[in-house]
């Protein structure tokens, strides 16, 4: 009797275990398309055997919980690659906007409007033309108008770059809010996980935490450090603490020298963030490295041309017989004080074409030798050790090459992300075929257990009715 | 071996890739330009800037040389007329010197030579588009004027010795003018005006001092040769200019071809690439459709 009862309880235990396992399968299938959900498998535990009369008898099975199919190391590697891919693709977008300002001139039907290279050539060519007839008013007007076009296009490009920088500033600041809410959420999850499952995988809570980590690593470069009791510390790539156990530190922003800087605690970590990865790293690299580099090249170009041309014009005699002096200079461009900022400020200040000094100082106004010298500035090393056109040519090549370099990196990183993602999905995503097979197995097992139950039930009835005509069936 | 259940997402990603590639190729085909952004060919973009620079410079020179040619031709033509006038003056002086003419005839010759002097001075004061071309650098005012306060009269030059040059794209320089002082006052011994004024004075009274007149006529001959030599400088410039123009035009043609090769789309290659991309796209779409249409998990196959 006792053994039949215990057999019955073993069977009911089996039916319960199968039912719970079926619940797990149903949960998996229901969450097959949930982002970040990790497939769970039921844990079977054999119950401790019972000693009866010196004989060990098994006591059935219990379903003790579920195990999430997760590889923490794989997920961390995936996060690291996403950081890199995210940073390079953000930077690539910014570089693309930059290079769009300097589209190559196809040259098929005259110069492309706004092409700085052809503006430089036209400007110095206007002096070459002036050589042939230095007193000609139309040719003098041509000098001033090509100067205007050049100054307009250079200052236009510089001001567009400045606008792009301001836009990147805004976008970078926008990321901060998202980062802060994610770090707070992770800190909260840390506490919950540490209290509910300090020794093992935390299941759904861990799913959430990994999901938050994945999003965070796309925004900002992070390092993850597992601590005791299933806790997690998060630092930036260069080591500043973002999350420690249940505490999260908020990123703040503040304006420094006209751009947005980023602070953690009281420390300015902008430079570290730029090299750290994630979207924020991409924005900051574009804002603090790429754009200033381009502006510096344009500034050198504007400064070199403006100062050299002005100086040469003041070394000659204009059509009215006047020579420029320091007190009353004959400047064509506004004279810049230093290279920085000279591109955005480049403009033509001369309005009277008579003031172009085609003649050398002291010569008659029909002399063209100063115009010859001014035309020859085009082949002198007046822009930071290069000729103006070589300087511009090198500038566009370098910008294009930087883009190509980042693009190559990004392609490799994206491919790596795809590969890791596939590996991770293969391990952790719900595979409907597996669930169907599991369901089928559990169904059979349930049927078998209930058959055993029916059998035991009839044996019990026989035992109860031992020797008697059946009153109990 | 486990399998990524969401691999179809990757295939769709590839589909985006082929579509992007198709768009890029179609844009190149329709615009005819192969390099639409710096990153497509960074080195080529840099070269393109330099090629266009040269082409533009050559173009600008061609236009300048047309302007300058006009001026040189006017100078040449003026000096040609001067040579004719001086030849006539020498012929008149020679006939006056042979002693067969009477006083009034001699005086008449004196007047004719005076008329020739006025004509030569007017030619020396030639202007082209408002600028005096034989004034050196002081092109704003007529350079030559004659004062009859003394006898012989004195023609003076108010221009300067400035010589303008036009620089070619290859750095060579072409002389654009010869200063009037150099041509017509030629350092005393070769002075056209000096000789003419002297002859006018010689014949003004009607009586000819044969030795003086012969010496002055010889001086005028020397001056005429000198003017012819100066004219050669102008002619040389014109020749150099023509040669330079044709060399520059040739260079411009070659550079334009190089630049076109660099920038223009290679239509056959693009058409082939476009057709490949389209094929790949169609194949991908078919595969995806096939995979998604069949019921592809075990649940559909299990008996309820």
C-alpha cells in the first residue's frame, strides 16, 4: 500500500514536472520574437531516493526551474564590436556631410559653382589677363569679381563646416540623456539580480540587463566587469566609473569655449569619450578631430592668399599713382590677424578697381610688372609651404582618403558584428523546431505518466477490493 | 550544430546592399560622371584639381594673347608707316642736296619734310584703346611733343623706358612694347626726330649748306635702319605669341582628354556592373520569397 501510494505520488510528480516543462516551452514560443529574450530550458532534478527496508527506491523528478541559454562572454564580445561599429558609422555619416561640401568639379561644362579649386585658378588668372592691358577697367573689375567669388566660396565652406560642428554638438548632447537613463536602469537591475539570484543566472532580469547593456554599448564605449553576487560594474573605455553595484553616476554636459563638453562627477572626460567608441565617440571624433582639421586647412589657404596678395598690392602703384602705406593700405582682402578663423571671415574690402596696383612702385601706371608678380603668387609657396592649388588638392585628397579609411574599418567591424550576432542568435534565440521537438517529447512523456497513473489506480482498486467482489473500481 | 533562426534578416540586409549598389551605378550612368564624391577616388580627386587648374590657365592665356595680338599689330603697323615716311624724307633730302634746285624748291622740300615730321610724331603718339603704346609705362599722355622755340626745333619725350612683358603658362616672357624714347630718340646718334628737325632747319632758308645737309641726311638713314631694327622686336613678339598660342592649345587639348578620362563614367563597364547587380538582386529576392513561402518549422508538420 505504502509503495503503491508512493508510486502514485511519483507519477503525479512526473505529471506536474511535465506540465511545468510544457509551460516553459509555451513561454519560449510566445517570446520567440521578443528582442533580447533568451531561450529557457527546463531543469530536471531527480528527487533523493527513499530507504525502505534497506532498499533504495527513487522518488521521481521535480522541475526545479529554468536555465537561460546564454553566453555572457559572447554577449560581451558582441557589445564591444557594436561599440566600434557604431562609432565608425556615426563618424562616417559626419565625414560624408563634410565631403559633400567639396564635390569634385567634373569640368565638362565650365567650372562647378562653388568649386574652390577653380576659384583659386580664376583669381590668379585674372592677374595674368591684367598683364596684357594693365589700365583696362574691365580687366580690373574682373580681378575684384573673381576675388569676391573666391572669398565667398571659402567663407561659405568654412561656415558650413561650423554649422555641421554645431549640429554634431547637439546630437552628442542628445545621447547623454539616453545614456543616463540606461545606466540608472542597469544599476536598478543590479540590485534586483543580486538580491534574487546571486549565485546563478537571473533569467528574465538578466535578459533585461543584457538588453540595456547592448543599447548602452551602441551609445558610448564601455568596459564591463563582473563583480561578486552576479553584480556588474560598468566603466567608460578609459576607466571612469559609470555604474557600480546599485549606484549609477550621471553624465553631465557644460559649454566650454563654445562647444559642449562632457563631465562625469566633476571631471571633463570629453577627450577620453572621443576615443572610446559608441555613437558618442563617433560624434566627438568628428566634432573635435575631423572638422577642426578641415577648418585648419581652409584657414591656412585663406590666410596665405589674403596676406600675400595684400602685401604685393601694397608694394605697387595703382592706376591713380597711389602706393599703399601702413596707415592707408591698398588691401584687396580684409587682412587677417592670424590663420585661425580667417577662412570664415575672408572677404573682399576693395571696391574701386583703380586701386589694384598693376604697376611696380614708382613706375608709370601703364607698367604691368606688379601684375606679373601677383599672377606668379599662384606658383609660390604662400600657403603653409605649398602653392595655393597644391594645398587645396592635398586637402581634398586627404579628406577623401580619411573617409575611405573609416569606411573600410566600418565594413570590417559591421561584418564582425553580423558574425557575432549570428553566433549569439544560434545559441540564444528561440528555435521553433527545437521547441516543437521538446513539446512532442513532453507530450509523450505526459501520456506515458498518465498511463502509469491509470494502471496504478486500477492496482490500488484491486488491492482495496482484495478478495471481495468489487465495490470499488 | 545550432543555427541562427533569424538568418533571413541577414539576407534582407544583403538585398539593401545590392539595391544601394544599383542606385549608385544608375546615378553614374545618367550623370556621365564617375567620381561624384571625394571618397570614390581620393587621389583622383586631387589630380582633378590640378588638371583643371592647368586647363583653366591655358584657356585664360589664349584669351589674353588675343588681346595682346591686337596691340602688337597696331604697333607694327605704325612703325611700318614710319619707315615709309622716313624713306620719302630721305628721297626728298637727297634731291635737295644735289644742288640742282632753286631756293624756293628747297624751301618747299623743307616744308614737306616738316609735314613728314608731324606725321611721324603723330605715329609716335599712336594710342590703342585709349593708351599710348610708345610711351613706356606712362601710357596716360601723348609722349612726344615738338618745341619750335629753338632752331633746329627739339622734339622731347615724356614717357619712360618701361618694358611690359606677358608671362606664358610655361614661365617664358614675351615683350609687349618698345619704349618710344628708344625707337625715335635712339640715344642721340640714331635719333629720328633729331635728324628730321635738323633737315627742316637746313632747308628753311632756301640755301643749302651741302656738308651739313649731307651729314644730316646720312643721320636720317642711320635712324631709319635703327627704327627697322626696333620693329623686329615687335615682330618677334608676334611670332613668339603665335607659337606659344598653338603650343598652349595643344597642351589644353591633351590635358582635357586626361581630365575627361579621369572623371567621366566608363559607360560599358558601368552597364555591365549594373546588369550584374540587377541579376544578383533578382536572385536574392527569389531565394527570400522561396524560403519564406514554405512552412518551415516543425510545428506545422506535427499532428495535433
